[in-house]
C-alpha cells in the first residue's frame, strides 16, 4: 500500500494531477487502519501467547515495521498534499523533475523490496536494500547541490518546496531500510544498530 | 538527555558556538546506547516474564518511547551539525533568530514535560502536551510565512537551511507528543490513534 501511495503521489507531483493526489490523500486512512490492526494483533499475541525467541522477535519486528510503514504512508501523503496545494501549477521547476522521477522510482522500489524481504525473510536481500538506499542519498545530495547553486533561478518558495519534498523521499527510503533491518534482527537475533538515523 | 541535547543545539545554532555543537554531536552516541539498552531490557522482560495487561502495555510503551526519544536526539544532532557546517558564520539570518529561540524553548519544554509524564503517568498532563505542541505548529507556520514572503532577502541557501531546521524542531515536538500519547495508552488501555502524523 505505501509503495502504491508513493508511486501515485510521485505521478501527482510530476503531472500536477489533482485526481491522483486526492486518491493518495483519501487512501492514507486505510494505511493508518492497517497499522492499528497490526499493532492490536501483535499486542494480543504477546498477551495471549507469550511468544519467545524467534516468535517474540517476529512480533516485535511487526510492531516496528507497522510504525515505519505508516510513516512511509504519511510521507507519500505529504507529497500528494504538496501537489494539491500548488494545483494547477506544478510544484517543481522543470530542471528538478527528473530528480524526483528518479527518487520516486527508487523509493517505490525500496518499498517493494522491503515487502519481498518481509515475505521471504531473506537476510541477503535485506542487506542489499541498504545499498539501494545509497542511490537515494546520492540523488538527494545532487538535488541539494542544484538548489544551493548560485544559478538557481526559480525563487525561494520553490526552493523551499523542493527541499521539503526531497527530505520526504529520503526519509521514506530510510524507513524502508529500517524495516529491512528489523527482518535481519528477526532472522539472526542480532539487534540492529540505530535504525532511524539519516545523514543530513 | 534529549532535552539537554536540544537546549545545547539551539544555543550552538543561535550563538554559532562550535564547542556546544561538538558536545551535542559527541553526546548522541550515549542517547543511542541508552535506547539500545532500553530495548534489550524490554525484550528480556517480554521473553522472561511474559507480562500482561498494564505491565505489557508499559513494556511496549517503553519500546516506542525509546525509539521516539532516540529520534529526538537525532534531530538535535541535525541542528548541531547545521551549526557546525556553517561555523564560524551563523546559520540563521538575523530576523529568524527569535523564532528559533522560541522553537528551541518550546521543544525543550515539551521534552521535559514528556519526561515528567513518563515518571508521573499523569494522563491529564500527557494530554496537555498536545496543546503545547500547537504552539510549536504556530511558530513553524509563521516561520514559513516569513520565508515564503516576497521580501525575503537572505537568499535561497539560507531559506533552505531555515526550512530544514524548522522541520527538525517541529518533528522533535511531534515525537514528544507521541511519547505522551503512549503514556495515555499505558494508563487507560486505549490505543492512541496515529502518533507519527505531522501536519505539513
């Protein structure tokens, strides 16, 4: 769901498409509900079954993953709201469109890979997600170079929009990595390090 | 610890004080360690004691709170890093200084109130934290109005810094609210709604 949300939100952003933006905005409630349902189910399991070892780690990873995934939904929601706020004007000045097309592609791919890792519990695939996140960090850094460049001619308001939107994509990717790291923890029993760190 | 970190980071920002910035940056590891220790302890309690009802909710709230608090530490770290990056130049153009002084004050106050709520389990005090967060949202909105104003004369790079820094303070406050909401859940048994939502 959060991969779909970010895919639609990115299209809404790039095409200044109000219908798609509204779809993401309306759809966010379903993501929030799924998170609550997941958390309640996890609490019930802990209370009624008192799981230990791998089972316990699985339930706790689910609680953490649900939180990260809901947050990813919120970030897609922010992108959609930005598209709606400026509609019918495009939010992005033309030269940064391709960065956001790429960041959108990478973000959605990370979310889909996190989904696969949740299903497969494949530790190698989980670790590979971190490398894919490097791609996002590179895009994000290049984007900043562009805004900070003295030749930026699209005004301050537009720079502010681009800054926040760039951050939303980068945080979305961080959360996908965080979900993958929790799967590593489930499988290996090794507590991952800081999972919420971003490097800005 | 995260209240102290944000207090120092704000001073580092406003006074362009490299020593204070370094202190926050170095100190973040202790916050990360405290979070890991808290989480390990919580896992051990779940595995060994299989708590139910209020005890279970307390342990789970601790896991969530530790995550939020670590994130608050990261956000203070980002503020400190911004101060270091631009040193010896100040990061902020003079007219926004008072906004950040206020946002810093509110952020630190929210963190200290969250600490009190954790200790006291006082539901009324927990709910009052949400009102204090409105103050942060107001400051944040005014700050944006200022940047987006056509008369902003401090350049794009500076607007980008101010945008991101404003967001760090706002997210910090959101996490303090999230911690307080979890305390409400511990005491009342009512699952709070979305706890990670921000309104930007």
